[in-house]
């Protein structure tokens, strides 16, 4: 069976570490669909190291239409992912709650949560129909209020999906960046 890995936020530090671990172990027929935003140059060396195994996507998840276009291209071009690793998020800015920035929070929510909802709605039922799938959300463990709010929502999404789809062979969970680096996924 071929594995299709969909990794959002692939150009982040955890994403690059995960790609560096996954790419050398991929067998013929396996593929990684790697989403980044404006920084796909960070994937160039990995693409050259394993030609044909990594398909980079430049998609700005702060824009709902960009998420839909990304989803449309992925569903039109490839079989359903067997693994969905959602690392997408804006770079954290540590600020006290007294300086909470509502506009930035809307952008953070679009990238980290809204895109996860749209992509899970499209792919998790397809994983269940195939009888196998893994979904992983990055647990950012950041201190800023906005990051904690969004992480709580992603944790709730993971728990809900895990309960609903476990019997269909789909595993859903959150993991800390250290777990990704240690190869626990």
C-alpha cells in the first residue's frame, strides 16, 4: 500500500525536521504533499535529495479561498492522504493578554484551526472509507493567549474525530514537537 502524507506547515522547523526523517524512509510509490506559504525555497534541498517524492504547495492559509484551491488541487490530483500532519500556524508572538490583537488572532485561527476543519472534513471520511488513516495536530504548547485558545480548539477537534473515526481505523491525536523530532509519528 502506498502512503500519501499531507503535511501542512511543512516549511516550519517541526515540518522540516519531520520531512528530514520521513523522506529517506519512503518507498517507491509513496509521496509527500508539503504545504508552505511563501517559503518553499526551504524545501529545495529535500526535493533534490529525493526527486519525485515531495510535491511542494505554496498556499496562504490566511485566505479561505487559497485553502479551498489547495484542497481542490490535492483531491483532483492525488488519492486521499493516508497521513495528515497539520503543522500550519503563524509564527508565535509572545504578548500579554492586555495586548491581544484581534486581527492577528483571526489570521492565526484561519491558518491553524479553520484550515484544519476544512481539510479534515474532506479527508478523514475518505480515510475511514479506506479503513486506515492517521491525523496529527501539532501541540504548540505556547504561552500566548491566542495560541492556547487555538490549541484548545485543535485538542477538541482531535478528541471528537478520534472518538468518531477510531472504529473505522483512523487514528487522530495531538503531539508535541519533541514527539515529531523523536520519531513518535
